[in-house]
C-alpha cells in the first residue's frame, strides 16, 4: 500500500481521538485541550498554537528532557535550552505546520504528553 493512501486513513483514525480527547488515566486532565497554555499537573507548554519555531515548557516539577514527535510518531529535531530546573526553551530546527506531541520527562522519570499546533 502506498504512503499516499495510508496517511488519509491514519487521519481518519486520529482525528476523532483528538476531537474527543485522550487521557492517560481518569484522574488526569484532558491531554488534548485547545488553550493558549495547556496545563497538566503544573505543566505549561506555550504559546499554543506556536507561531514561530520556538516554544517554552515549564512545570512545578524538575524537568529532565523534552522530546518532540509529529502526529505520525516521527521524532523531530529540536534544540533545548535549560532556562532553569523548571523551565526549558525549545527551538524546532525545521518549522513545519501541523500537530506535534511534546513528551516531557521529569527528573523522577515520570512522563506526560502535550499536544501543540504549529502554524
């Protein structure tokens, strides 16, 4: 099957999931909210939507690592600048419009995922 046929099928599967929202557990807020600043357990990813190729991740817990994946799960190259233990600045090497998943790994090795939109 050609990739051009697979992508529309994936979008048909993924779009309803994003519309209805996904959570990792029932006690956690919706991971796919459409806000200026998405918050989950003190985590903020802003601005959202991203208009430049730069965004900021801050949290109440100590941050360890940031990963960025496109909606197809492919890892995107980024440059991370540690502003403090609780705040990272993220620069996307390539700015491509779309939906991305930001994986935030904390110092205690817990993880959370936030969705951002790049315009």
